[in-house]
């Protein structure tokens, strides 16, 4: 009886498993599947223009709109806030291309890249961190997308507000934390997003191309509409900063760090997209230039539109969604006004969809794939992310008195420690050299096995990068802390990144890691290394073993491990 039960369970497990080559060991099934292997030439379809469209599309979203506006509330003038946006996103762009080059050169994702620095099994913890954050943020961003859907419905049927809080048609209890109007709007956005999670990553570039045309056009239309209604650019463009001296200096630093913090998650997982680049240069200048330009333009539109609202309504409205709602609530709002709100809200809906796919669902899908390669791929992981985003009931985060979104933003900066280890390992310790096949092998003689599959140097550096910020982090979520800790945390990303990267480099100098190069030596895969969607077992890196140090005495040309030939799941 027990044997029969085991047979049935094995059959169920085999049905649930993603497609893989027969005869693989359990260990190999835990390290490789179609979505984790290096991208073969057929799927390297992202050109420079696709990365431009990707970041132009990602720049148009509600969070970006409000970052510069928040800086003005914090005491900066509009031009000071805009300069901070340029500086912050320029720095973020540099970090993005640094991590993205790893993926663009070796065509591997963030979870696989981490195996070189954190170890074959040690990479699972950073991946789990990123996956959890992506799932939570998916729900938060979907709730914001639901607000866009609400505006679309409200512009057509004004009676939709009767289903809101306290309305006669609201059927949800107060204990639920939401109301019929907002929940239905959120659910419509959530369910409408599901079809876009089906397509492979190398194909969803078309979504970002469409968004790159639609969303900016709507933003410009919103800009013109608000300025015309205000009969000018608004009073803020004529006002100076409300702070001076050291207070102004710290306000500038906070504005710059806010822009970088908005990119903390995208910095570490850019290899998830860059690995689909045709050539490394396709992921370099397009990202380095488009990120500051695209986000600066969106921020400028947000500043001017928000400042114009003070002329129109007598108060500054910093959220574009709140401003659109104010247009609808005006007495005698015309049909043209409702139509304009509908079109702009629809564009913002598309913008939130693209942002959620780029920053959350693909990232979570890739990370969850690395946690359970036998049963998950990016598509399944993306749908699990969407399910978790619904089950966490994100409306409670917005209703919380301690501003849970602030907590999430603060916690995401702790990913700087992961970025510090990744960049230090690739650029300074290994000088660009990776033995890609060994990232899919759990052989104890492998260069990325370290100690029981964990690189203690990476974890020590990672913890040090967190400790420098942990006291200030507690202050960010409401706990009283010394002022010195607050000042350090004001430089949170830089502190975490610099401490983690320097500590990792020092530890690798004291206790060298295997498979490093004495000079800059990137060894990307060639097209000839792929056979039938898999890898050639006689793969040769094309470098002499004498150029390497600490390679455990193994000749890379005689490695007997073979990454399985895996085809895409039907």
C-alpha cells in the first residue's frame, strides 16, 4: 500500500515537473532548466532600441512621478529637485550597466550569476530575498493599477462612487479593509494582467515598445492639459527652496538617494533582461543614457503638473491619480474632461502593467525558478507571484498607519549589499572571468562549491553591508535612533554597497577564491557552443589554464559535467 502511494506521488510529481532531459540526477534537476540555462543565440533578440523602449516605458509610472514632487515637499525648489533626479538616476544607470554586463556577456540570469559569488547553494538566500520582495511589490503596484482602473470606470459611470466607502452599494464589511469599488477595480487590473505573464521574456519586449509610445504621449498630453488649465506653469517654478544650509544639503542627499532607492531591485536583477541582448554593447549605452533621460523627463512632467494643480484647485496635488480624480469631481465636469481622464488613466494602467511585469513578475518568476527548477519556470513563477500579490491583500499596506510602502522602500535598499558583492566579485576579484558551466554543477571539486556550496566571504561581506545600515533602517520605520545612525542611513545604498564590496575584496585577498584571472578576461559563450538548444560537452573557453589561478587543478577543457539539452516547455 505504501509502495503504491509512493508510485502515485511520483507520477503526480512527474506530471507537474517542467520538461527536462531524461537521466538527470536530482542535484542537476535542482540547478538547471530551460529558463535557467544560458540564453542560446535564437533567443537573444533584444537590440539597443529594445532596451531604450524598455526603460522609457518603465520610467512612466506613478512612483517616478512622485519622487521629485516629494523632494519639493521636503524643501527643495523645483530645479534643485530636478537636478537631484538627474544625478540620482545617472548613478543608478551606472549600477544597472555594471550588473547588466554580466548577463549580457554570459547570457545568464541574476540567480545563476549569484552562484559565482555566493556559492552554488549560497545563492539561494539572495534569490529568496529578491523573490519575496517582488511578490509583495507586485501586489502593491497592482493596487495602484487598480486605482487607474477606478478612474477609467468613474469617468464613464459617475455612479461607480456609490460602491465606494460609505456608499449605498458597498457590500464589503469595514473589517475587510477595503470596499466594493476599490476591490473590484483592483481585481480587474489583477486579472487583466494575467495574459501578459504568459509570454517568454524575449518576446515581451513588444509590450515595452507599445508602452514606450503610449505612456509618454499621455504624460505629455496631461502636461499640456494641466498647464493650459492653470494658465501657466504654476507658482512652484517661481518659488525657491524652503531650506538652507545643512538642512538643504541633507534634503538634496535624500532626494538623490530616493532616486537610487527606486532602482535598488532593478540594479541587482538587470541580468534577467540583459542576458537576452544580442551583444554586450546593446545593453550598455542604451541603458546608461536612457535611464537618466527617461526618468528625468517623467519627473519634470510630474513637477510641473503638480505645481499647476495649486493654481487650479488652490492646493498642490502630488499624485497624478489624485489630480485626475479632482478633475472628475469638479462641479459640472464636461464629457470632454471625462474622456480626457479616461484616456490618460488608461495610459497609466498600461504604465503600471509594464512596470509590474518588468520589475516584479519576471524577476519573481526567474527567482522562483532558481528555487525549484524541477517544477517551476518563469511563466509558472510569474503566476505564483501574481497569486501571492492577491493573497497578501495589499490594500492593508496603504491603510496602515506606519506606511508600509515606506518600509518596503527602506528594506529594498538592503539589496545594495548583494549588488556590492556581485560587482566586487565580477570586476575586481575575477576580472570578468566566469566558468559558466560550473555554475550548473554541484561537484565538490567545482570552483563555486566553496564550503558546502556556500561562500563564507560573500555572506560576511553581505552581513557587514547590512549592519552599517541596520540602526538607521530601524529609524526609517519609526524607532528612535541616534542622529549619527540617521545620517549614515541617509547614504544607505552607498554605505551598504561600499562596505559589502570592500569587505568582499579584502576577504578574497586574504583567502583567495578559485577560478579567477590575473588580468581582464571575459570568456563568453560562442554560438558554436550550443547544440540542439543545449551545450556542447566539449566546450572550450579559449584561454590557457596558466592565465588562471586557484582553479583547483582542473583543466576546463576536460570538465565532464554537461549542462542538459533542454527545450522550452510547450
